[in-house]
């Protein structure tokens, strides 16, 4: 697979220091917005997200580097993985899915490719296909040593918190959760939690465990899943999930989670708050907050997808 001549031309313009770089990046953004990547669960077209010129230039450079690494080692599974990841960071999910599918023709038993294709099936709202990929990846890794997954967008500490197996089970749980199969979501997320080796993975898994157990009619089990969480817990990156759990435990008010933050933060916090109101028997307040989440426009976020799924169920 070769990078398109359009991409290379845009990259040269964006990263070569010419005065036309901003024009080239705007052209790239316009190209990305030309066709939707997915259709929302409410029937709306979802287009690639615009980014500032510096971010676009960096991501295009990283994509070109991944393409060069792929060209140098096309038989290496990680070459396929990283080229697809760099495409996905540009919201080019369909291209990433096609790439992973091509890679799986050569490496049909690669849990890495299945895990990443499944993730992007989640992004484009194809949950059944995601479940199929994650379940196959789980079979392939069952009983095998786990491995750390390097971050494509590292946290401030530069320490990866996810592993291949925890990410497989985490994303499998999300797919079931989005479909409203909360029992299956809880079972998969419990496996993720049991495999977790750090507080960041545990806190994220515990948050979704709490919600899945409560939605499954198991409130006591839900409370037990988060009983270990304290305000002073050492967290590297999953602060939003930490704050959501503190809200569930009555240590923060729902209003304290809905400040003027970034779109991604609002999508994450907003869904947790909306779902809290739903679980507490206030569907009107929940619906209002879910709608606020969708107003962010940050449709790839897990919380956004969850809010979208809730609204689709409410309006069906």
C-alpha cells in the first residue's frame, strides 16, 4: 500500500516551511470533510473533525513516517498497526479499517490488527463487527503473556497505561454497552479490570463496571466495584473517570463535573452525569445532558457514542 500522491504533496507543503503550508492544510481539511466517515445512531452524517494547522501538520508528518516505516517493513504486523493508527488520528477511520482488513488477509491470526480494527468499527458505529473482532482477538490472546501498547498520543508522564489484552476486553465491553447489553458489558469489563496492572486502567474499567452493573439491576455489585476509589488516588491520565466515580460515591456534585472544559472532557464527564441522572430516575435531566454532549460535536469520544446510543433508545 502506498501513500496517495495527494497526501505526499500536502505533507510537503505543510511541513516543508513554505508560505503555502496553511493553504495546503486547509485543503487537506476540506478534503477530509468532503465525505462522512459514519452515520450516527440518530441518522446524522459524521464528518472528519477539523483541527488547527499545527495539529494537522504534525499528524500528517507522523502519517508519512508511518508510511515510510511500512514501506521498509511491509511484513511486520506493527507496520500495519501504526499506519492505521496514524490514519485514524486524522479521523480517517474507513481508510484505517480497510488497511487493517488488508493486513488481516496476510496476518489472519493477529490480535493486534483485530483489536485496532475493532476499535475503529466502534468509531463508525458498527458494533457487531467490533464485537466479532474483539472476541476473536480475546481467543487468540487467551492464556498468553500480555504486552504494553505504546501510546500514539502519550500522556504527560510519557508512560503507557494500556495493554493489548486490557484494551481488547475494554473495547469489547464498550461495544456491548453501546448496544444496551449491559450484562455482557459488565462481564467483559470485569475481565479488563481483573487484567489491569495500574490505577488508570482500573479506574476506567471500574467506572464502566459501575454503570453496567447498575443498568443490569445489580446496585450492590456496582457499589462494590468502586468502593476502593479514594479522592487521593494516584492517576496519570484518567482523571475524568476518577471524578465520575467520586460523583457516584457522593464526594462530588454532578454540577462540579460540567464546567467549561474541552469537548472531549465534556463528552466524557457529560455522559457520566447524564447516565447518573438516568439511573437515579430523572430521564428528562439525563436527556438534556446527553443532548449537551452531542452539542460538542466530538463524535469519536466514547462518552459521545454512549450519549448518542441513549438518545437513540429514548427516541425509538
